[in-house]
C-alpha cells in the first residue's frame, strides 16, 4: 500500500507544472508517449533530499515501514533520513499480481549511477520479478515467445511499438528463477541485450542458465551497437 501511495506521489510530480517540465521534456525527447507514461505510471523524483521523507511523514507511515520500503535511508550523522531516489525518472516495478513491489530510477543527465533500483525488501525480490511481465504475460502466451531485454526504456519502446511480448531483466543477471517463471508463459525466449561488449558478455553468461532449464533460446544481436530502444525508435516494428 505504501508503494502504491508513493507511486501516485511520483506520478503527480511528473504531471505537476512547471516542476515536472524537465522530466516531461526528457521523456518526450526519448519518444515515450503519454499513453505509455500513464499505462506504466511513470513519475519523477525531484532533486530534493526529503520529498519522500516528508510525504511519508504526512501519510503517518511508521519509521520501520518507511525504512524497510527502501525509499528512505538514515543519515550518517544519525539525525533523520533522506530520500534514496532524487532527480530521477521513476519506474514503478509491478509484480505478476499487479502490486507495486519496488521502483527503479534513471537520471536525466550524465550523473552516475545511471540507474538505481529498490533494494531487496519484504515485497521486492530481484531474482523473482521481471519488469513488465504483468503487462506482457498475455502477449507472451499468444505468441509463444518472449523477448528479454535489459532496461526500462528497451521494454517501453518495444511495447509502444506493438512488440508487447517483452520483459526486462533490469540490469541484474538473469536467474534460473526468472527463466522458470517465463517458462510458464512462453516456450521460446529471445535474449536482446545491448550490442556493446558489456551486453554481449551478459548474454553469454546467461547461456548456461537457459541450457540448464532446457529452453529453446536465441540471442539477437542488433546491428551497429544498437540497443532495443534505439533500434526500434529508428527503424520501427517491422525491422525489429
């Protein structure tokens, strides 16, 4: 329930003029439509230290639950708390039952780390949750195949272009648990990681998992160092 409230808070900040304008422009420049923003409840965490802290106080959330949610962190000096996510586009991560399990955040500039995800919590387990599966599962069943990509924007761009039998591993290594879950929805799997060295190496590391699970698997290497997001935005659905 807390995650659902904070999701609405971040979404409200994105829609709020003029403060959400930088984030709205960023998403527009990346080609993300209004419909996709609303479907996947994207939001923004502003560049402040205590927006989420103050929101949780206002909602009378207990300190224990607030800290366990992974949304806030204790200050090193021991005098209060600060927000984990700041100055980032916010992606709610839904579990298969449509509950908000956690969040991912992406910077809108060149700051590092580029991506940050919720830590493991009582409701968020990285090894068990794939981004977008809640929306993609029916299409995976229809097609009998699932595309596995790395990032939020890879997933959203493919989904937006009608390639809806897609999930994202969110930069974490694919686990046997992930593959077992996907086997319940598709008999064939296509790994579409970034076509740079890091993406190719990550794909190679996953091969053993697919072999152990005896899944019909392909690795799709996109031309010209593209990632799925850039490729489908430039070339469209049919080319993909």
